[in-house]
């Protein structure tokens, strides 16, 4: 089973994981430099970094890496900590880098006006999947937003149930008026979205983003 194919699969499914890689080796160890193990969010694994107590500790740290979404670097000295040797005749040391594998972030753009045209392009370049929603068919189409993953046109309340917003989702409200913004904001605040931003419309004020 290919680790990188599994990473792609995890990201598409909106799941988390942690990838551990041996990045530095000195002396004899139970594995080799660059070997990898992928720990999925359900605890299952693909690959190995040598097994034994080293791998058990990597698995444990991976749970923190997934939860905190921050990488960790681990050092194991098999000379001074023979319990990591697991009975093998090894006397080296190794460093392992454990990094989070996160779902591909999705940006939900409410409003298909001129602001969204540019935001959509920039977000796509930054690695987001973009979904555009507007209550006007002419402003939410694949022709207008060719880079978008999906487009939805219709009444706001009709579209909300169709959106798969999760903890890796970002929501930006740039509809054509206060009424649309308010309707979408009420819905967004009840969602698990990681970030909610909207354009403020006071007199002579630039549009801003508001973080939850």
C-alpha cells in the first residue's frame, strides 16, 4: 500500500493523519533514513519506522500532532535508552519528524460578485478548494468561476443543506447586500467552520474579515 496514495485519500475524505519520517541516523538502527509511517485518525497505520518501542512512541505522539495540528521532532538514542531497541542489537540514534496530514481546506464564497472573482483565484493558488454560492444563476456558474470545485445558484436557505461544511472549512460572506450577508451569517455561525469572514459596510470603511 502506497503511503502517498493513502495521504491523498485521507485528505479527500476530510480526515486527519500524521506522517512520521526518519530524517537523521547515526550508527545502527532497526530501520533506515527516510523510512516513513502514516498514522491515520482511526489509529491504523501504513509503513514502518522500525517497529518496537520507537514506533509505539511515534504512534502516541502522532495523536498529539493530529489534535494540535503542529509538527514534532523526536530524538531516540538507542545507546542510552536500550528499551527502544526492543531486543535488537542496535546502538545508534535517530531523529523522527512527525507532521500533521490535514484535509484539503475548502473556502465557501457567498456571493459571486467582483470581489469573489479575485478571491477565488487567489484561494485556489493558495491550495484551497473553492465553492461559490449566489442567489443569482448568472453569478454562480462554472463559466464565471472555472477554477471552483462547485457552484450553487438559488435561494440561500435552499442551498445551505447541500454544503458540506466541516472543521476544515472557511466561510467568506461577500453577498450583494446586507440582507444576504445577515442570512448567511446566521447560518455560518451555527456551522463548524474554522473561519468566518465578512465584508463590513459602514460608510467610507474598507471591507474587513472577522475571525470567529
